[in-house]
C-alpha cells in the first residue's frame, strides 16, 4: 500500500512513502523519544468547530517544537483537559535524532 503524502502539487517538498517505510520511521521516532530523559507533551484540539474537533497529542523532543504547537493548535480549557481521554491522533516530533546525525 502506498500512502499518499504529497501535499501541495509538484512544487511540494513532500514525497510519497510506502506503508513499510512509514511504519519504520514511526518506530524510529518513538524509540528515539523513549531514549530521552525528558519529552514535551501537549494535548490540543484541531478545528474550531466543536462538533468536528480533533483531539491530538503532540510529543516533542525539543521545547521550542512543543511551544510552536502550543501556539498553533487550539488549547483546551482545564475542564476539557480533565475529560480529554484518548487522542484521535498522536504526532511524534523526534526533532534531531541520532539516526539523523549518523546518516
């Protein structure tokens, strides 16, 4: 199965990725994040329409990536956080992993 990840047309820097490569990269990101002493986690919402809101958890290796997402997404209230539950999606931002340094 080929995942279509090419957003933005021919001039886009995004590339198509097969499912196996997608899964391998995801596992590498999670392994790297698990190796760190500290990660930054934000629970946020996407989409201003409450009936179509998407719950997303962002796990970042770097504070400034977490801060960017904190300012970009819709921040839940304290009450919404208490009832946040399981996110619809989780974004793993591994930043600059050891794999990047070695290759």
